[in-house]
C-alpha cells in the first residue's frame, strides 16, 4: 500500500471525544516501550509522527492518525508499566476498556509483543480478554533487528505453541522491525486486504 498522506488528528482520554467513527480503524496496543509509536512511524514512513521515548509510559492518551483519508491508525498508551500509580492504572483500564469494547469502527487491534521475550502473563491475559470481548486482533512481534532471525523464530514458535494451549485458532502474526522496516509490506498488505 502506498501511504500518500498520514497526519495526526487528535489526542483524547474519552471515547466520546474520539473522531467520528466513519472509517476503518486499526489500533496498536502492548506493553510500555514495546515499540507501538515506532511501528506507527515506520508503517507511515513519517519519523516523528508519533512521539517515541526510551522512557516507558510516553504515550498516555488515545492518539488518532488519519491515513490516506481512508483509515485511522491509533496509538494507545502501553500497559504493564510498573512505575505507574494504582489510580492511573485504573484510569488506563477504564479508558482502554471503553475504547476496545465500544469503538464501533475498530476493525482490528494489533497486539505488539517484544520478539526477544518469552510469553508474558500480562500479554496473554490481555489477548484472552480481547477474545472474550470478541475484539478481532493480530499479534505483531517487534524489534526483530535486536537478535538473529533464528532466535526470533524460536521465540515466535514457543509463543504460538503457548497460544495454542488456549486458542483453537491462532491469531495471525507478523514479524517487524521499526529499525529495518521488516514487516512493513506484510502489515500494510493485511490492512489493505481487510479494508477492501
Ligand atoms: P509507550 O508509548 O511508552 O507505551 O512506548 P511505545 O510502545 O510507543 O514504544 P516506542 O515506540 O516509544 O519505543 C520504545 C523504545 O524502543 C525507543 O527507544 C525506540 O527507539 C525503541 N524501538 C522501538 N521499536 C524498535 C525496533 O524495531 N528496533 C529497535 N532496535 N528499537 C526499537
Ligand atoms: Mg508510545
């Protein structure tokens, strides 16, 4: 897919304030620092479009980006960041839950997983919840440039085997690197196919 235009639309903490749900929407979610904002920049080819930081917890609001005037990409705040107070974690939960279960144009959630780590309870639980709520999602493994392809494949195989213990049908998965652009065509191709 050719990205002709990608621009920031709005930041919100309330579902009701999000843009009119009049086109397909894809949201990035995952642990703090997993690389959501970086992936958004890599996919759109616009460095600096979404704010990146080596400090976890950079993204705190629901950020909408309009792509080609046809679909929305959404950068969500990460979960599982230890240095966050209980009350802000509860606020996060409320905001994200409302967004995930009530955003009517939400076409697919991309759950980002660090390709270097074995399955983590917080991610598995998050995907379980998506399944229970009937929210369509795919798994996106990030930062594959940080290790050998062999190591990535081993970890992904382990991950899928773990998912196979609870899921009858495995969700689709993608391997990506925001450093090298690996996975860009595959993920954009998937979005194009679903949008059609
Ligand atoms: P929060 O908004 O805090 O939840 O984080 P995020 O998931 O948006 O992560 P972000 O994109 O800000 O990236 C976190 C750190 O990981 C930054 O230092 C990025 O440069 C780095 N990073 C992200 N993706 C990649 C990747 O594919 N390869 C490498 N080598 N580094 C990456
Ligand atoms: Mg971010």
